[in-house]
C-alpha cells in the first residue's frame, strides 16, 4: 500500500521532522521535542499540517434531508451560513462509522464535512450507499484539491491575522467559535482539536506552502501528531478508533451531547439502537482518570474496582500541562470517585474525574 504525502512533506523534511505512518499518510510526529511543541500550543501558537483530513462537499436539493438522516446531530440547527456542528455518522447498531464536523456553506443545500483520514474511503462509500438507498438528490465530492492547516494556541488568531490580507484577516477575527467564513477560495474556521482557540484553514493545495512559510516567519511553531495527541487527550477529545468506533456509539463515548433527540420523528440511522441503550441500566460511562500512583496510563489497560474488572482505558498517556498521567476510560456505571488500573499485573490507584482536564490553558481537575 502506497503511503500518501501532504503538499508540505518537503517542508517537514527540511525542518527535520520525524515521520510516522498515520491513516495511510506519512505525517510528522515531531520536529525535535514533542513536549516543547505541546507547551507552545498551550502558551503561544503552533501550526499543524492536517492535510490528511478529508473535506467532502455535499450539495443538492436533498442535502439537508440526506444529512439529517445520516448524522446523529441535526443539521437543521445550522441557521446561518458558516455555522458548524460536531456529529457522528452511525451504523444501524448505533456504532460510530466516523466523527466529523459539518459546516453550512450556503442557504440552499451546500454543506462541507471534514472527516478523518483513516476512514475517508469508508466514509465516502457509506455516504454513496445511503444516497442510493434513499434516492437522495445530492452530489458528494471529495475535495482532493484542498490542503488544511490548524493554527492553535492563545496567540494563534492574532498571529494568523498578520499573515492574511486585511479583508480576510478582519473576517477571520470576527468569527465566533464553531463558525467559518469563505474568502477568495480559502475556508477559515474557528475550530480545533487541542482545547485552545485558533483556526482550521482549508485552502488550495498550491497555496499552502506559502501560508506555512509566512506563519513560521510570524513566530508560529510547527507541531506534529505527537503534541496533537497529548493536547486532545488533555482537552478530553475523542480519537476515532480508540475512544469510539463501529462497535461502540456516542452514548458510551462521552458524546451523548452530540445526539439530537428532537424532533422525535427524525429517523436518523442508528436511532432505534441508541434509544434502547439510552434507558439501559447497563449503559457504560465514559470518564476521565487521573493516576495517583506511579506509572503511565495506556490504552487497553484494565480498570478495577475492589479487585473486580469494571472497564478499560481507551486513551491514556502523560499530560505535560498537568505533569501527571491521565486517561479516558469506558467503565461500568456508578463507580464513585476512585478506582485502580492494572499495570504489570498490579493494581495502581487512580481518581475518577470528569473530562476535560485542560481547556484554554486552564487546569480543570483537582491535582
């Protein structure tokens, strides 16, 4: 299988990036110090090449009806052009085909989805299959002509604005969170995956090297997937394939807030299965863990309560901002405030907390 490269691959190599395969792409893990890149985003501004992500435009007379059928959240909530919504694509059993952001691009059935790199082919097949099954009058277009950057951190918006033409900069700085604006073929969204403020920018692939260079000249630091993962974990944000997937849905992944139950007659895919689970006393909880003993929390470690297995860690690691090990875990309901995690055959103490751990530079859990 051929590993894809983003339009910025040569720039990453020139900067001395250490690469890793991710979702079928050769991506920068870090440029020397993952820890320094993490801290830069929490304290200043960092830029991530996220051109491996897949933008998909959905347009046509039935576009809204089509997405109201496919998504657990309801795109009818999008009232103004540029407004965004986070949601999950579900299968019939209520499992997550993928999680994504959908933007309203125009008042007459124009939407843009941004889906995950590793699931893009599967997602496109799923969309086309459901379009055909429901006889929806829509077109589905994968935008391979676009690149994508995420500029994140407390100074990200202001520094990015200095790199843009005046009119574009003014429009970007006026954006409310989870809104986007299109300017001259560039799509600028005030969204992100780090727990910090900033922009995610989609632009023609042949423009991205110039923007990358201008951002670096302005003092924005290049960051790799390693820092992106520790940042999103601290922010309590899910990673597809670890924290949820086709065998587990939003209600057991901390994403119940992304399911729009009203109106009751909206028959989205997976609704019947979710409604059954919604009232089940066996429904598992999605929690945060803060390690109080020694070690590092990792995915797939067993969670214990009074020596009994009660769940599993889905994502875990060392949190640089907290200087502690943290995790997300799916566990049996009603555990209380403490538990243990099995490490090398021994139970190690941990506290159960409510994610997120960090947002916009603030630690939100008691250490």
